[in-house]
C-alpha cells in the first residue's frame, strides 16, 4: 500500500508508536490526529490537524465524524492505535480499571470503526493496531490481553464484511515496544 497524498486519521498519535507513525506519515500526507491531549514533542506542520476525542464517549466519536463532514474531509485511511494498559493481576485490578480498559481498548475501537467508516472514501483502509499480548496471555495483563485479542477477531470479521466494498481492513500486531506504556521489564 502506497501512502502518499492521503488523508489519514490517527487515533492514538500521542504515544511512542503513534508518534513514530506521525513522523513517518506527515511528510507526504495530511494527518488528522485525535486524543484527549497532545504530546508537545510532536513536530506539527501545516499538513496536520488535531481534534479532541474521548474514546469512552460515543458522542465524542460522532462529533469527530460530524466535524470531518463539515470540513469536507474524506478519509483515505483510519489508523486505530489507541489503548490503555495497566500492569496488575486480575485480583488487584479494580472494577473501574477493568471497565476503562474495555471501554478504550475494545469498545473505543469498535465504535470508532463503526461510526467513522462513513467518513472513508470508496477505496480506503482501516488499520487496527493491537498487541502481541492479544495472542500471548501474560500475568499482569489479563484484561489488556483480552481486549487486544478481541480486536484481532473483530478486525478479521470486519475485513470479511467489507471485502467487496473497496475498504481494506488491516490488523497489525506489534511485539512489545519500549514506550511510556511498557516498562523495561515487559520489553
């Protein structure tokens, strides 16, 4: 896939992998970055716009979709790279922490795909980025691994649903990356 002169929405551009994606894609593409806050280290240019997005609020996702429509922005691609991670055993994870992980990592991905698909051009792509921990359950990552595993199956199913539409669904599962999200012990 050749990514040049494209409108690409990146959900989760603030962390280590997201920041790397921005730095790779910003030269030749128009990027729309979303988040609840933005990393001041990101070197933004005229090809980059930022929009508030709270993945725990479907209204926030609908608002982003409406803002894109009002600005006449049709997307060539959506990269879902957002996620929360808590390193705790299940016994030590609070119910609220479990709900937050599921809301952001899984429900945020599903609703973003569902709502924002209407903003895609006919020939476009969705890339859902997950984690190797979606395939390899590790102590301390019970809920995180469960949400990432579900994204894999969701992406496979969505790819089959959209096979005749011109929208490609890509699932990417990187290994552990040294970012703020992961400690040195994980990587």
